[in-house]
């Protein structure tokens, strides 16, 4: 089966209906399908439309949670990071060196906490049984070694650096899309542009957003994985009375060109002045951009489809990073910015930064199983817990969870990935499916490889082959799907404008 928009031909009786196709919902669809259950997974918009595409693109090992005393969350994060990097998605992840500069302005307390934190992070890695070849141990660097890894750092007052390692995703939305493709490969129906109008007691009313037609589907179990919309999407009889209280927080990132902080060989964690254990991250990306983030601000009020960064947040991030680098950053260096809302469980008093990143699975009076909280790295465990709860509550005949040992489509060992002959960009984004991306684009368009693989421009590396594959195999419906989710060109508005004609061409070629 393939991912497709709308509800044409959808099954009207399924074992499990999943609401929401972010990373958790796609993970739930895969988990349920691989247990032998019939699955329909829907989203009102598109794959990775919400929070899942607005992350730092990191696979966190849980260090920040350990610092807050959330030992269970930290261990779970480290375990799931290892599974992602070594089993399920080595093709979409890589080890990320992270550098904390030690300067004369850093207090002894902050320096000591940073050293202890990296050592604790390595203990988490060992406890999770992640290989040291995947994530090496931390070490202290001299000032010369620190500048070799990050030449654009401010040299004055630099005493050295601390080098640690964490995981990094090629692209968070690409992880979601690959999960959805893998779920479809195992028999799940994955439908975008399918809005839930109401859901309770095994009956779900859906509207096809491409045609306006409505369909009623009977499901033995309904799993609500709608993230920040989890307390809204199922209607009055669904999840509103099921005891879920969310307090979303907004995390903002900036997008810079690589020349603004040139020659970075590691991510830089710039200490926030006056804070003992808070940093702003400078994260180089393989496409010639750099992400700077992130904030953690309360986001009360109605949940927008696409959150917007505030100028105050942008100014804060620029100020912190400028203090660590030789060349101050200016507003003109910012070529894009994005914000995401975290679906945090409301635990009562305290700031959103203090709320636990634990997830919760609740089956309420409506019979709907809702999974909320958590974070991208732990999506697989969240999905497992949600399916376990739904299976137990509804007495479904299902096999055991197998997702901890199930490679996603395109996965292979790093040695095998390094031996592939396809272009490096395709291998990074599709793994062993890189050959499928190119061959299917050839078959669909009849165009030569040089035309299919030519980038839009020097700063926009996306190719026609990727865009065609996004339509034929990944369910892209329009230009927004292609540029904002299947690729991430839309993070930089100027690049998006340059890429729009190629996206429109891909749509025309696949619809003739």
C-alpha cells in the first residue's frame, strides 16, 4: 500500500484507527500493523504537519532530563536513541559532536556541571548498551583543539572546550515519512487530508478534505496521537472529558547560512549567561544551513496550525550566540525561523521548562486511547505503550511488539550505506532506497539522470527525483507538501521561492 490523500477506497471496518500522523501516530500505525492488526491512520493535514517537523533534529540521549532528576525519562531516551541509531534508522541518523566552549566568563559551577553532565551522559549511553563506535566518550579539549573544531568561536578568553556526543537526525519530517511508508508496507492504510469530525465508542466520522465527502469507519480501537491537538480533535464525546490537560510550550529555532558561523565541525552549545545548566545550540546541517535554538516559552491560548516565532525569542537566541562567537550575529543573518509547540502534560505549578517530558497513555470513558507528552526520540516506546493499552482494553488478538528490532525502509548498516553508489544526498535521506528514488523517477518521467539529479541552485540542493518520489511513494498532494515536509526547503523562504517551479513541474509530470 502507498500513502495517499483523501478517503477514496478506505476500509470501513478496522481493528485500529490512529488519529494524527506525526512521529507518534506514524509509530503507532507501524506498531499496530506489525502486530497483525488492520490499521487506518489519518491526519487532517499531512504527514509531519505539526510538532514533529519543528524539532532541533536531534536524537537526545536524555542528559537534560537527568539534570532535572528525571532519571527514568533519561534512561528511556538513551535506550530509544540507541535503537534509532543502531537498528531502526541508522540511515537517517548520525553521531553529532557537541562542543561546550570553556571561557573565562564561565563560572566554576557551570564548568563543573558541564563536565559532570557529559560524564553522566556517557554513563547513560553505556547503560543503554549503545556502542562507543556509534557515540564516543566525552573528553576535554585545549583551546587550540576547540578552535580547530569551531574556528568562528571568540578566541579571547577561550580556555578550552568539552566535547561530547549525541545523535542527530537528517530530518525529523523524513523520519515521520519513513515510518509512515514502513507502516503502509506492512499493510496499514495511511491517509492524509482526512479530518476526524467525531470519534467515540468505536465509531469515527471522517471528512475527505480533498472532496468534502464524509465516511463513517467502525474501529475496534481508536488511538489519539494528535499531539498538541489531542484534547480537541475527537469532538465533545471523544477526548475532552478523558482527563487530559496539556500546557504547550513553544520552542523557537533560527536558520542561518553556514557562512554566518563558518567551518563548524561540531555543534556548539553556547552557555546562557546567568544560567547554570542552560545552553543555546548551534547545529550545522548537511545542506549548508545552521539551526540555532531553542527557547522554552509558555504558549497559552488556541493552538495554531503553524506556530510563529516572536521577535523577542529571535533576539534572545542571537544575543546568546553572539556572545560566544567572534562575529556578532545580526537579524539580517537570519534567513528563516520556525517554532514548534511541545504537547507537555500539565502537572500544575511551574514553568514549562520544568514540566516532565514523560508521556502518558490514558483510555477514557469514550473508549479512546490517548497518548500525549513525551518527545521525538521516545516515539517508538510511546507507540508501543499506546498499542499495548488499546489491545488490553479492547481485547484485541495481537502479536507482540516488534518495532525495537524492525529496521525502517532504507535502513542498513553504516558500512553498507557508505558503499552505495547513489548520490550522497539521496543516501542520507533514503538509505538503500536511494536507488528506488532514482529508478522510479526515471520510470515516471523518462528524463535522464542529470536532469533528475540537478539541484535547484547552489543553496537549494533538492532535486527533481526527490520531488517525484515524494508524490509517487510518499503521498505528497501539493507544492506545500513537497517543499515544507517531503523536503525542508520551506524553512528558508527565499529558497522556497526558487524551488517552487521545480515542485510544480514534478506535480505536472506525475499527473500527465
